[in-house]
């Protein structure tokens, strides 16, 4: 698979703070790549470096497997932190500046403004916009000229629930068109709902990188309950093929040994004459994984 | 801001002859002032005189400097410089854009000086043959160079300090400090301080009257623009551009 972005051993220090620590990641073409981490984990710094606004302190990166140049950035649409526009210019004029820099035709402005529902307000000055509208204008600006890659840094920050839902739908919709998306977020839910791949950052270091579904499948928890909890507990203790067992009220939360399925467990319990009232596999949410990773 | 500059200039251009007339009438020696007016606004000396006034370092030129400082520091304040880079500008492109703005502003201001020179000259000058009207035009070119270099100096300050207020203060403090430096340093250094270097291009006004020397009044007024002064000025323009680029290149935006 072709890589859109390759980062090798990237490093950045701000005085004593090690913002990015020896980070290497690769973003495949067509993927929705999530960069997940709490505030201050180096997400924005990393994106700042690959977008040319922050100087790197070591390591390298490459877009489209080409040497770095401003031409590469013209093939990318990006929102970094907050929407950045000239407040005293209208939405239309702001986008004209963007179009000039990206060397794309003004004809595309109408399309992108209609996507984000701002065409009616095209002549209003940027400073008169509400935060949600500013954010939407930033998305319009990123979409201008049909970029091959879109970078969203905390795209739903400060939006109301309806705005958040709209932005997420839009991202999923863009991804369906085959455009690669890099999404930085501190919200696990957001990454879980939209991304195909994820890297988890903590204090500038990579904790984990892989497919979101792989992260979800790392270890599943099985919930079992029966009318007679005591007998069930004895039977489970005798089963032996359980890594970990926790009692949660009437339910038992189990982590099964490798190769053991819920069918094996159920067959064993039926043999023992125990009828379960509840048996389900709970996929560990990314959030739990994430918190677990952070607590290590 | 540009409107303010134009208004200020217009007030001066149309106001000064009126002011002189007013003073002339009040003083009771109207003839002397009329002669003064005719001499100062006489072609071709008017070009040197008007360029001298327009390029005087504590005067109207500062308005242009303020325009550049605001233009550049707001890019940092609103982080639009960051947006420009993300969208595909290089840092050099950003600087080139600002230099273009400076050239435009310098051209605009030179054109205004030219037009006001024509107006003041034709309304007041005794001499008006073609050769006289368009003589000494090199002072307009000198003015253009001086203003461009000054604006590049302001651009450098704006990039260095980023904040509008701090840049203003630094700029005005430097305006005051340089004459003090000039005074403290050995005489030979005078022409090489940046603002001095710019001002030396058009050092003094000149009229045919001033050429009359007496024992009390024996001073050589500038007769031509010296190549050395132009070279020092251009060197400063290049230096401030290079420093600005260096700072931009190595800064996280």
C-alpha cells in the first residue's frame, strides 16, 4: 500500500518539554488515520512539523514519498487548532486568498462554501461569524481544490452536538470518496467512530499504532451470569482456561485464555448442569484501552 | 491608514502655501514671504525640497512605517502567516509578499509626491520650461529608495517583535536612540547608522538662494545624490531583508 505520509524518528523539544519523542508513523493512502492523545501529547506539534509551520528538532518526514516542498502542501487541506482567517475580510475574500496560494481556480469556492452551508454568508466578514461558522469556513478552506489529504486537528472542538454530528458525517463522507484523512483528537469516541487506523500518543511518545479494529480486538471481556452465582463461581474457578476473573454484582467478567471461545465455555457450563442467564462478549471500548495504556 | 496618510499629505500640500500666505499677511512683510514661497516651490529645486520634507525621519514618512508594522504584526496576531504556510506558501513567499507591498506603498507615495510637486510647482513656480519642470527628478528616485529602505527596516522590526505595540515602541525608541548613538560614536560612523544612511540620500533642501554665501552663513548644501550614500542604503535594504528571512526561517510559527 502506498504511503501518503511517512514520519521517521521525529523529534521536537520546547526547552525542557519533550513535545515529540522519536516518533515514527506511516499513513496509508485512503485510510482515516487517527492521532489520539490527551492534551499536550504532541499531536498538534507533530502536525505543525509536517505542515511546515514548526521546525523539527530531528528526524524526517515525507509527503507522497517526495522530498519536502511547498508544492506538497498545496495537495493537502488542513485545519490546525483554531480557524485562521483575516477577520476584517469576507468569507469569500478569505477563500480567494487561500485559492491564490494553492493555485486553484476561484470557481471551486462556491462548491466548498455550499458543502459547509455558508454560501449565503459569503460576503459577511469573518469576524462576524459564530465559532461554529468559523470552524465550518476552515473546513471549506481545507476542501478547496480537492486535496488528496485532509488534516483535521480537533475538528469538533467548541461545536454544539448538532455541529459535531455534522462534521463527523462530513468526514466519513469525504473518506468514502477515497481521500486520506488524518484526524487528531483527544476524544476517543471521535476516533472510534470515524477512523480506520490509530496511533496513540502520550508525552510525545508513540504508545500504540494499528488498525482501530485490532485495538478493539486486543482482549475481549466475556460476561456471564446465572441464577445461582455461587455454583457458577465454583465452576468457573474449576474451568482453568481463564486468565482473569472479576465479580461485578451478579455478573462475572472473564478474560478467556487464547483459543478459548464463548462456545467452549458454554459447553463446559452445560456439562456441569449450569444454565446461564446471561452470556455476552463485551468488546473493550477504545476508551478503556486508552486509559489502560495511559496508566502503564 | 493609507487614507489617513493621503489625507495628511493633502492637508500639507494644500495647506502649506495657504499657511505661508497667512503668515505673510500677519507679519506685515508679505513680499519677503512671497519671495520665499516662489523660491522654495521653484522648478526644479522643488523636487529636492519636497522629497526632503517627505522623507524627513520624524515626519510623515512614519505613517507609512506604521502601515507596514500593522500589516505585518497582524499576520502574527491573527496567525494568518501560519495559515498561509499551511496552504502552501514558503516563508520566502510570505516575505516576498510583504516586500511587494512595501514597493507598492513606496511607489504610491512617490507618485503622490510627484503629483503634489507638479501642483505646488505650477501654482507657485516662476520657472516652468520643460527642462526646469523635469530637472532634478533623481531626488524622487532617491526618495523612493529611501522610503523603501525605511519600510524594510520597519518590516524587520515587525518580524522581530511580532506584537504591534512592542514593535511601535521599539521603533520609536530607536528613532530617539540613533541620534544619541550618533553623538556618542566617533564622527566617522555617522553615515553608517541605518536611519542616518537613509537620510543621507536626501540630506538637505536646496534653492538657488541658499547658494549665496556670506561670512555668517557658509554651508554647503547638497548638490547631488552621492553614489556611496545610495550603496550604503541599498546594503541596509538587503541586510534587513536577509535578517527578516533568517528570523522567519528559524522560528516556529
